[in-house]
């Protein structure tokens, strides 16, 4: 079994934040490749005169750091060992949690389940890391772990070795998830004010050959997108 690490993040996930688009994303790589990948990301920082302590974030993109972020996008697409998947809810205002007897928090973890279930392959084993949501989320993370294991008949815990919360600054690949996810959300919100961000989005579109507005093929490996739509209520 090949062992993988999966690094997950979310964007605009709060129920009443005034933003309609919501997205969850995950980057994964072989565990044995992670140190090499972390080293390369640190080298990209050094090449651009950026501190090793600088946290890569979509919200930090500026004209002065545009080339640095373009370099990161190129590195992601040129590295065959890194993959990305995102699930996007285009309009949170259309969600009807009462009808499905759930809270928005319940829905959030259901989306995490849909995000991860496609990535997991029974012949491999996985360590899953989720950016810390809040101080009360540990119990939901435990439940998500149980549901994922049951869905994959992973009763001996060989497929999902662990699922735990971490701080984004603790690993290099979690901020890269934030970068790709932020680009997709910014594009689907139709925002245009930051020209550096628009340049980064254009590079992602060119490299992926996708518009970032629609779901990709189900088995797309490099940049896999799924636009989730609520069921029509009758």
C-alpha cells in the first residue's frame, strides 16, 4: 500500500458571512515525497527573497509577490506527485438545512465527506490533515473519521490511518491548498479588483486547461473540481 498525506482547507464556509460561494479543497501527495516538496517550496521562497516564515495565503497576493505565486502555481502543475480536488457550493443562500434536519455545521462535514471519498483508494493508506476550524470541531472530526472508515469498510483502520486537525503554518502544503482554493472562489465570485490575483487565476486556467467554472471529469487527477448543487425540493 502506498501511503499518502492529504491536506485540507476551506474557504467562505461560514453560514452568514455574506458570501454565496463556499468551497472545500484538498491537496495530496505520497508521504515519502512530502519532505522533498516542502524543501522545494522553501527554495522558491528563497529565490524570491521571501522569509521561510512567510505563510502562503491567497489573501496575501499582491503585485510585489505576483511572480512568487505564479512560480508556486507552476510548481504545482509541473510536479507529478501533487494533486488537488475541490468541491464548490455556488450559492449557500439556496441551502435548506431545516428540510434536511441538519445544521450548517452538519452540512460542512457532509461536504468534507464528499470531498474526500473520491480521493481515497482502498489499495492505499492515508493520513488526513484538516485546518483547525474552531475549538469545538474535534468531535465532528472524529465522527467524520468514523463515517469515512465505514464507507470504505476500513474497520481495521488500514486505509485511513488518521484524520487530525493542524494549524496551516505547520506544513507547506496546507497553504498551497489555500492558494488554489482561494483562486477558485475568487473567480467564481466574479471579483476583479486585484490584478495580481487575476494573473494567478489565468495561469491556473492555462495550466489546467479548465475554466474553473464547471466540474471537471470525475477521474481528473491533477485539478479535480466538483460543483455541488442542492437537490430540487418538491
